[in-house]
């Protein structure tokens, strides 16, 4: 269940910037309740869209430099990357249809 990729400074370019499919990157933290609320939805989406969309999880506590680079100020923040560029963003917990609406036009 769930094929999310853990994103770190070490693998950011390989997994996000150079990905051949769009990447929905979840900026989250262990202590964040809204982050935990959307985690099952993201796991479900990673199964449903396997091969068409990559879902990455970036822990803002351990990877703060990347969070600062993309001016993430609230979590959860979902950033959609396509061809290495941010093409969509949603801040806060959201139901599955709202999250799907963020990335579906880019598949």
C-alpha cells in the first residue's frame, strides 16, 4: 500500500527535478496532525496513479533547506512538479478530489 518516495537533499534532483512523470511532493512533519490526516489519501493516490504520477514525502524537520527554498511556511503543503518546475500548489489538508484536481491536468 502506497509507493511514496522519501525525498531528501541527496535524492531531490534524481527523484523530483529529473523525474519523467509529474511529482506531487508532500511537505510534512511527524508532529503535524493535518499531515497525518492526508497521508492515507496520498498512499491511495500513489497506488492508483502508479507510473503516471510520483508522490514524494519530504520531512520539513530533517530537510529544512528544501522547504525554505520553496518558501513552505505551513504544512502540509503539496507542490506539484512537472519537468522540474512547480506547476501547482495546495496548502493544508484536503479531500481526495481536491488533491486529484491539483495534478490531473498535468498527467
